[in-house]
C-alpha cells in the first residue's frame, strides 16, 4: 500500500487554466504539507495543515489554494496557471508530536508543466 | 528563523570509496530532529537517516552514518562503500516543534564506476 499518494504524476496544461492535484495518506498522520521543487531542485514549503487546520502558509500567490476535507487528504488547487508555476509539487505527511515528531513521508511528486 | 545550508552543490566519489556530505543549520531551538533525505532520478524522496538533537550518539544506518556536532550546528552524512545506486540528490532537513520542516538546497552526488 502506498503511504502517501498524489495524483496525477504528470500534468501538462495551458496558461490560464485551473488545475488540481490530489493527495491522500494512509499513515494516520495528522500533519500534511505541500512543497514546490523548482528546476534547481530547491524544496520550498508552501502549506502545512494539522488536523485540517492551516498552520503554515508561506508566501505563495493566492492563486494557490489548499483544501483539506479530512486529516487524510490535502488537495492543491491552482487557478490561472502561469509559466512560472511549472515545477514538481510534493505532498508529504508527518505526525504532530512537538519536538518529538516523526520524519516526513513524501508522495511521488506531480510534475506540472505549463505551456 | 531556521536555516539549513548545504555548501556542496555537487560531489562525486569512486565506487566503493567513502564520501562525506556537509550540512550546517542555524536555530535557537534546543529540541529538534535532523534528517538526510535521498532523491534519486525517480524523484521519490527517501529517508536515509535521522538524528534526535537530544541524543549525543551519532545515528548509523548500515553504510550511512552522521557526524552530529550540536554546538557547531553541523550535521554531516558519511556514505561508506559507495554504490552506484547512491547516485542521487541528498537533502539535509531540520524539524522542530510543530513538525515544521526546513530543507537545505541539496547536494548532487554521483558515484563513478
């Protein structure tokens, strides 16, 4: 069973379109994240949710909107896609435990290409 | 603010040799975790090793070991007996209270046959 799964793995779309990436984890974790990995492989956190509540919202355009219907799911919706949004987007999860938390488990990534 | 620095963008090592990847971090936290993640060309992020800051003993996982120097805020990864499958991007990561993860910029390691 895949611990953190995100769909789709690849997404090619035109500028101006709206798209969503879905993420599900079956680890029972209560914290989920979205990271963006750019062409230089730099991993930047975008959002973090704990028990469906937003706890980290880094400076990202408001065209990006996360939605967490329950603890096991964290979806990412992107409006009016731009060329600069092309990147690999990773979903991850971990267990909230203060300073004694666990490592992050990652999905396989979604390569988004905006043309 | 927490920062994680990996000063070696690229490294290479001969197969079967040993290589050390550097990582330094800056934090005012006292309790935290440190990790090394590996990202092969498949792009899957794979945990290599973890270290709890409150433990003085350096973590070891088979051919992978760390040199954790808390006072110096240094967390290097040593790979012994390097194998071709070790070729990947390696990310150092720091996590503190609230499960907030910070990643370094990565080191691209190539194992040469």
